[in-house]
C-alpha cells in the first residue's frame, strides 16, 4: 500500500518533462559537443580531477 501517491508524483514529473518546452541554447550545445572526443566520449580522463593520486612508479 502507499504506492499510489508515489506513482502519481512520478507520472506528474514525467508529464512535465515530456511536455515542457525547455529553452535550447545552441551555443552551449556546440561548446559541449566540441569538448567531447570521438564517439561522444569526453576528452578528459577520469583521473584529471584526482590530484591526490599516488603513482606507484615514483617510489
């Protein structure tokens, strides 16, 4: 029991996402696509933000 309220909220959110007009910023889209490498993958590696990584070869 109790699923009705949660399902109604999910339906409401889904409907809002489906029918919202949303604003499209073509310049922002171009910048985002330009920052991605081939195949839609980002050109940054997963370790670019990790400054505390310890390299085992330096010992």
